[in-house]
C-alpha cells in the first residue's frame, strides 16, 4: 500500500484559509486612516497576504500530486497533546479580557509547553516569562497596540508597578 499523503487535508486547509484572507482584506478597507497612527491595516493585510500565498502553495502541491507524506496517523500521546493544546487555546481566549494579557499569556505558555512535553521547570518558567514580555513589548511599545489589562494588571499598576505595565 502506498504511503498516505496530506492531499485532502491540504486542500481543505487552503479552501478554508482563502475566504478568511479575503475577509480580512475586505474588512481592512473600512478602517479609517488616522494621521498619528499611520496605516493600521498594514499588519492584518500583511498576515493575510502571507497566509494566502502559503495556502496557494499548499493547494498547488496537493493538486499536482506533491503533497507531503503522512508519516503516521495521529494516535496515542500525540493525539492527546493536540487535544490539550486546543483546549488550552480555547480556554485562553475568553480569559484574556478579564485577567489581562500578561497573566493569562504567562499561564498559557507555561501549560502549553508542559502539555507538549517539557518537564524542566527552569525552561518552562523562562519560556512562560519571555514570550509574554517580548510580545507585550513589541505590541504595546513598538506598534502602540493596546493589549487587555484585566483586574490583576490594573491592581499592580495602582500599587506602584505602572512602569512595567504602560
């Protein structure tokens, strides 16, 4: 029996990504261009463009018979890792607003790495601290995109930690 490929999955992924990218382009045409903020539509359109190109490449490879081989079906521990990450991600989304970006993302990254198999605590903590700090610095400081603060971060700001949470 020939090795199974990702052909069907690649076609389905490309077909799902196309309308999402087109929707982002459509919605971003409605955004106002504020003088001091520059062009806020550049990042979403850039991400949508890269995704669209990747989806086109994926679709081309699938339709020309050059889809990647499926090494083995997703079973056992690998299957449960994927399920665990999906549950974490869908649990993360509603908590970001009330708890704040930094606290929620720290917890998410800690559990994310643990679910994927990392058991060394120094690495877990370093990963869980660095990722939110880098993302916060990039978005809040460099791109001037406000991130959700939540109750914990607001409490820290009122108790003298305003320098950390701008």
